């Protein structure tokens, strides 16, 4: 009887969470999928007529190029973020507790300010005669006004800046839990520092690295406001395309189809991540 009562209390306690998930997570996703198979009305609105034209429209070379550009930008940003964030998170885990707190504070401080304000700061830095140009000119470099803002490199810089802390924290969390005695054992058995890192450290911190990749790759596919602010109209991501269809184009079914395809792509990436991390854990156990 007591177990039944406890089970009933737990169910009542969890009921609001289940209700919230159904209404505000599962509900919108189901509505988006249904909307993607409906037909756009002539003027404004949606007709309840089943069609596959919204998905066929995505096969247009223009839209495929947008997906390709989003994927390339996500890969480029993720590689740069991993190259910077992994060493930082790794060495942060090896620091003393005092320095860990200081470095953690440095990572968290940017989150105290709106991301839009921080991106406007990058616009001031990267504009033709902005802070970066003035600094280089002050150092004696006679250069022409910079042309970084509203370009592909500017968007990459914005993506790296916005998502880098997630990679740092993911790697740090994994490296913090690592058993460093295994590295010492590998060194005692004659492994070089590089070999010990590749065979022991990298494998043990791989879950954190992969988590950081997911936390950076998936958002970078759809962070349209970064492309809007730093890329102007030159860099169009899938997120920009969805926003344009919802506002100026007023083609909600096509926007929903784009969102569904993007969701499927990111879900496949997460599925692969789970497969890789599961196999990594099995190798560690064996």
C-alpha cells in the first residue's frame, strides 16, 4: 500500500512536467509536421489540403545551396571551436581549484550580457574603420579600411564567439572526471606524451568533445541572427530562409517543411553522436 501511495504521489508530482512537455514541446512539433503538408492560401493563411509540394520545393538548387552553405558554416565553426575549446577545457581541468574558479568566471561573464549587444560589439570591431582597424593603425600598420564585416569570415567569428563556451565547458566537465593516474601509468610503461594523449586522454575525454560538437554544430545550422547582423544579405542560412518565409513570404507550410528537414538532419547527427559515445563507453569498459 505504501508503495502504491508513493507511486501515486510521484505521478502527481511528475504530471505537470508531462503536461508541459506535451503542450509546449510535442504539440508544436506535431503541428509543424502537419503544417508542412498543407497548402499555402492565395492571399494569406493556409488551406487544409494535403500536398508534398513544400518538400519538392526544397529540392530547388537555390534552397539546396542554402542547406549546403549552412552545413559548411557549421562544420567550419565547429572545427575552429573544437581547436580552441578542447585545449582550453583540458588545461582548465588541470589547473588548481583557485584558477579553475577564475577561468570559470571568465567563461560565464559574457552570458551576463545579451548576445545581441555582444554581436553589436563585434560589428563595431569589424567594421571598415572600426576598433580592429584603429588598433592596427595605431601599431603602425598602414592598411586599407578592413572589409571583414558583412562577409563569411565575420559570420564564422560570430559563431565561434557565441558557441565557444559550450565546447569549453563540455570538455572541462569530461576532463575533470578523468582518472589522471591512467595517463601516468601509460607514461611509466614507456608511452611518449603524444601517444599517451592519443591513446588515453583523448579517448577518455571523447564524450565531452562529442558533446561540445553537438552543442556547437546543431545551433550553428540555424542561428540566423548572427548571419543577419554580421553577414548582412550575403550569408543566408536555413534559419534566415525560415524567418523570411514566416515574415515576408508568408508561406508557413514551406517554412514548416524547411524546419522539419532541419530537425531531421539535426536528429540524425544526435543519433550518430549517441552511437559513437555508446561505442566509446563500451571500448572503455572492455
